[in-house]
C-alpha cells in the first residue's frame, strides 16, 4: 500500500470507531491490556534485538533507557491502558449549551479529531499510549515509531491490531508506516485532507523537522529545557530532595531538570543540593559564583556556558546558575525555556505567586519535582505528548485533547 492508501484506510476506520459506544471501546482496550501481558516474553525478546542494535550503533545510554522494555514496564503499560478504561468517554461530552431568544437550542459537543498521525523515536511505550488514547477518544492512528524500536513496535502493533480484531472494531484504526522509513514519514507529513493532525514526539531535531516540513496541522510537543529556581527562603532539605529527584530519577525524559538556579542568598540549600547531585554522579556545569558551595569531594565539574543553559542534556548533567533576585531568575528562564515545565522551591508565598504569574510555561510547579508533568501523574491515564504550544492543547495531552467540537442546532422552523 501507499501512504495515501494507508491514510484512506485509517479514515474509513475512524468513522465506525468514532460512533462506537464506550463499552465496545473499553472491551477492546481490555483486550489490548490482556494481550500485552500475554506477550510479555515475546516483547522482551523483540526489544532486546532493538537494544543490541542500539548498542552496536553507539546510541546514548539515555536513549537506550527510553527504548528499553522490561517486565515492569510492560506491566505498567497494561495498567495504563486499564486506567484509560476507567476514565470517562470524552466523545459526546457537552461543552456548553443554551437557548437563543429565537428559540434555537444550541449544544456544543466533543467529537473525535478523526485521523491522528504520530511520529516519534525510540519510545515503544508511546505506541501503546497513543493507540489506547486514540481508541478511547474515537480516533484512528497512523504511527511512525522509527527504526531504533522497529522489532518492538512491529510486535506491539500486531498485539493491538489482534485485540481490535477480537473485539470487532476496525483493525485499521491502528496502523504503522515504519516499513516505509523516513520517506514514508515525509509523505505522511504532506497528506493534507487524509490526516487531521500530526504530533511529533522526540528531540529538538525531529520536532523542528516535522514543524517545518508538514502541510498537515501540527501540535508541537516534547522539548523540555526545564529549570528549578531555588529561592533564598527555600528549605535546604526540601530543595535537595526535589532537585535530586527531578534530575536523577529518569534523566532521559523531557520533564527532567536541566538547569538549577540558586538565589545568591540560598547558600545552605545550594550546598545540600550540589552535594547530593555530585554523590549521584551528575556532571555539574557551574557558575563561578557557585564554586564556593561545591562539596570537598566532587565528580566532574566545569564552568557553565550559554550553550549549557540552552541544552536539554537527557543525561546525568545539569547547568548550575546563580541569580540575585527572583526577577533575574524569571528573566533567565524566559530566555532559555522551551515552555515545558518550570519550578520554584520556596518558603515565601509572595515568591511562589510571583513565579506562577510571570513564568510562561505549560506547567509551573511550586515545591515539587518537575517529574510530575506527565499524563499518567496528572490522572490522564497516559499521554499523547506534552504540548509546548498554546493553540488547542497545552501541557500533557490526554483524550480530551484528541477531540474537537461540533455545534448542534435544533430548531422548529426558524428562518433568518
């Protein structure tokens, strides 16, 4: 088949899927969860093939972490699908309604977007997350998961399509164009009229390529140059725990912290934070003013540059800056932020409220780890991605963000 034919079949599948009731869709999702668990051994074997190729090709350890599926992660995927089953069906939700003076009754209701194209790399979990969210919200999905996860994604797509077949839903509601390579992805970006929206998930290079090349509407997601500002009033132990978790719990993901900014009077907190990061093996790119706060024994340290401040490391590295005020911290964040997630650690209500009001990002966090900016953590079951734009969707995108609206007008012969 050509990419156009695949898109056409997705469009044909989207019709009956969009009209399916919740019970039918939930049965299909439960079949997906069950088949994931049943196929765990085969999935791990297929994933090891991808990991072997990744190591042979010199893929970074952070990207290998994103690529890896083990028994725990497969169970987490199945559990996320079951969490989506427990969520309300977004299709048919009444957004607003009213009766006009002329007697016309207006209702605005949520309806599926239709056909969603998603381009991503080295993230087999995304295959399941997006397929499940698309199915529950009545959308067909055309997926391009990249060559790095080719073996894993091939089996995952088979698992999902078999579950659809068993449940009586259109099998072509979930399709892959991985066999078509980069040329297929490029063609998908230009299939205007067949694909309703395109969502890229990955690093800066991938996202910008899609944004700049696509003729299909794009929801920009993912790139996360995330900051934590440690205020002068911050509790040292609180700051230590939050920054350490935000940087080291899973450094390869987009909600991991990449820069920590210390107020010049936050020395006690800075000593605690830097000692903990150093102990955790984090490479520190440090402002000379922060040298005084480094522990006596530390790992790799060098002087921070503007390049460091603009880098999404995806690894155990962090930029360390010093500012003289919260205004200076906000100005720094404004220069370097990708609009993903920004956080403040403070004991001052005034500082917290100022940070919330003036920092422009999809998520602003007070006294908690940036790692909570996540569809699952936000109660969305899973996420299609984290939108860093401002049109239609912003922040973690769940089922509601995969719907648009339709106006229904009921009359009794009114004319204009």
